[in-house]
C-alpha cells in the first residue's frame, strides 16, 4: 500500500465511518466527499449527511494505521536449522481412531509426539544405533 500523507482529520473518500453524535449517532456510512471542513457521508440506509472529523469514528483510518505499524512477521522466530518438517502420511482409519482414543485417555501426550517417538525407536533399531537422547520426551 502506498504511503499517503494524512491530513488533519485523516479521512479519505471511500472511508467507512460511524457517526458518534447528532441525529444519526451510531449509524454507519461511507465518506463521499470533503466539503470545506466537513465530510459528506452516505449512510448505509441511503441518507446523505455532513459531519466534522471529530464527530466520526473512521474505521478505514484505524485499519490504515494498524497496517503501518504491524510487525513484518508474527509468530515464533524461525530457527536457523529447522527441527521439524511437515509430512503427509496415509494411515489406516483404525490406526488414527486408536491414536485419538489414546490421546483422549491420556495414554499419549499428543499424536505428533507419539508418532515421532515410535518412529525414532524403530529407525534406531533398524540402523542398529544407540537410541538418541531426544527420542523420548515427556
């Protein structure tokens, strides 16, 4: 979105607003034009009214400001070396049902951790390595 210099009231034609006071208090509308120091607003019901910038709540302005200060990235910080990678597996329905039951009964903490642990144990046996210390997690 192109940076725009905001005037004193910050309203632009097409902004979605709510009137705070007056005859149409709490009504919503869209800014149609600027007439001097007032804004011409077409209410959702179709009525055309005029209001000063201090008489409205400008939802579009709030959204523009939120986008300007929004962090570039949300969530966890990415590790230099990813520890996990997404994989898609086709499992028998009864296997998935039993995994769900085991989770509900508290026999396993969650399906992902259980499958990772069991696969690690079997791969260690297959390759005849000593079990890895991170294979068993509580």
